[in-house]
C-alpha cells in the first residue's frame, strides 16, 4: 500500500546503510528458484566492496540473513515477486509480496532503492473493462497478465423502442429497462 511505501520514502538519508532486495519468486521449471543464486552473486560483489570495513560487512551480513529468511517463508511461494528492505541497526524491515515478477537485484545504499517496487505497484493496478454490442454485455476485471469475467448480460433488445413518455405501466418499465 501507499502508506507502507511512504515509510520508506520518508526514511532520512545518512542514518546508515539499507539493503534493498528484489527477487523473482515465480517458480522456474515448477520447483526451483533462481533468485538465490543471483542474489548470492550480487552479495559477493557488495562484500568485496566492503572488504576494508569489517563492521559494515557484519551489518550487511546480518541484513542479508534477515532477507534470506524472509524469502524462504512458505507464504512467499504464492507471490510472483518480493521486495524486501532491511536495516537491522535502525530497526527497519519491510517486505512486500507482489503479483508481478521482478528482476533479481540487491542494492546497498543510504536510501532504499524503490524504483522497481513503484513500477511493480503500477503494473498491479486493476481496471474495469466493458464489452458490449446490441444484445450482450460483458464486464471484466483486467490486471497485468490476466482478465476475469465479472458479469455477463444477455437480453434481447426490442427492434423498436418508443420514447419514455409515450407508454405507461408495464410497457414503460420494459422500455426504461432496455
């Protein structure tokens, strides 16, 4: 939700490093996740960058462990993508389960890296779609990657309709309904 993301947007710069993680948790081949290997490679690159600062390496390792634990929760299997933010020293942890896959990415910076999350939220919007002709109507819910039929209307329309003021009673109600 926007309120949950607002906490990350309002996070002050300069209070320490935040680990931002994006993972494609949609299954590959039905049984194996590839995010683990991708994030392991990016974590190695970040650790190499921090090799001279042992305290920063320890904080990064702690945040990375928290993120890995969050990504291995069984509920994550239902999500197609995850966005996880961790800064254990600051008491910050946020995890977002998304309905769209994301590119695996691990970022260490003073501010949360939110661009992929905001793009994913935009892709998750739902729309109402109406398809009609002279005899039928269908109402759909459309979102990224799927549509769903909400209601189907099928009624015959009289060939001739008179204006509402010309008839009264049951005939008037029938004309108004059409």
